[in-house]
C-alpha cells in the first residue's frame, strides 16, 4: 500500500464529516446517527445521497448549488473519499458528509423517510451481474426502506446497457413516475440555468463524466419519482 494512501487513511479518521463503521460494529451497535442526521447537520433540511460517489465530485458540486439541502456521498474506497471530505472541510461546506461503506449496507445508516433524493452517478454497469447494478430491483428495495414518499432518484451513466436496463426493464415494474429520460443528455436544447428535470443533471459533472465527454461518449440520464 502506498505511503500517500496510508496518510490519507489516517487523515480520514480526523474528518468530522466522514463516517466509517465496520460491519461488525453495525451489527452490534447500529449507527448512532440513524434517524438523527439532523443532529450532525444542525438542521432538518432534506437529505440527498450520492451512491458510489468516488471522490465526491457530484456531492460537492450539488452542495454548492443547493446550500438549503444536505448531501451525503457514499463509497467503499477510503482513498477516494479522502479528497471529498477534505475539500468539504477546507471550503467549508457544512451541508456535506460522507460514509465509507458498501452500498449493500446503506439502509443501516438511515431511518424510514429520512432521505428524499438519490443520485447514481456512473455506477459500475455490471454487464454480467445485473443483480449487482445499483438500479436493480434488489437495490431499489433497499433504498425504499429509508426513502420518503415522493422521493426522486437519478441515474446518470455512460452505459447504454445500464440505461436501457433501468428504463425498460426495472422501472416499468415499479410504482414510479419517470420524469425525464434521454440517451444523450448533452445533445438536447436544455437551459442549464433551469434546475428542474434535465437541466440540473447538466449543472454538475463528475471526473469520469468529463473524461467520457472528452472521448465523445454520450451521457444517458433518467429521473424518476417514487409514488
């Protein structure tokens, strides 16, 4: 393991906005802020999750745009989360937090109705294992345990396969309203200043998104609301 990575792991332990809880501790004691995230943020503003957030590019960008909301990025890679957590401390962005955990365990961190929005940004498309896709029925059932009624979900990906799977196979079988869907987000005449529907999806970009756009890959996007 590289020296810089070890330094970052150590620094992660000092960040007040980064939470790391092992499986055994979750099983034994649970998570102290479950149902009490207002205690951490100091307010009861709506909570948005970015699942598989990497370095937290999207979490940070949205938090800057919407200081009236709280944002939590979730990833298993501590070295990636270091960058997002450090940036949020340095700016500062008090409406940002991060959780280091597997997405399979995400319902251990939130009480029913505690989250009102989820972003899935450039998740692994898992071409051979659909059940592992973060937009699969298995994961949507997990999110349903803590999402509030009428919550909104977003999928932004360069994977046409993941886009088609979610839009044509998963969502038609669920009680949701598809608010927006496009196979090429940046080809449409959308005003970026409009923060609703497709417009907001263009306001922030992840590292991978900028890389894919530079390669000429179309970015797909779906937004849906739970009924």
